[in-house]
C-alpha cells in the first residue's frame, strides 16, 4: 500500500491551481469536470501519480469558502533550501506565515506557508 493523494476542497480552483503550480512548483497532473455532479477535480504533484502522491483539489461549483475546522493540520513538503524557498514563495506572491526556524521542542528547521483557502503547507529543511 501507499498514499495516492490527499483531497482539499477549494473555493476558487484557478486561484488554487496558480498557488500550487506557479508558487509551490507542482505540476497539474490531470483535471476533469463532472457536470452532472457540479464539481471539478484537479490533481497536482511533483511527479507521476503512479510513483508520487498527489493533492486532489476539489472544486464544488458555486461553493466559495469552507470552514477548515480544528482537525486538519497541514501538508508537508521537504525542501533543500528552506530560506531560499520561502523567499521564492514570497516573491511569487505567496504568504509565509511562519518564518524558517527550529520546531518547538526540537531542532528540525521548518516554516509554514498558507494557500489561498487558508490551508497550511509546512516546509521542512531536508539534507540533500
């Protein structure tokens, strides 16, 4: 078994696709409209779905906002240069909500950015 994808409901699919592709650097893997169900699914990721997990962005037509609740945490991405990545995200118009630094009670260097719907994306400094 392996994780295939994680689904996030989004209020503006084009805005979310811009964030995850242009700002974060993922690729649009596939997209399909379901007119009978009035929703669109778009899958983004860093590689082919047969070898890499993806994010499924679900846009329910006409729904512009969701309550995130208290159970959801974040999506985590490993990066080789956390400071450079945060700066590139900031320069591209992304929102860094926690600057790079050690995690509480630990030494791992992390940062957080926020997507257009308020979902948190954790960046984790990884050795190359």
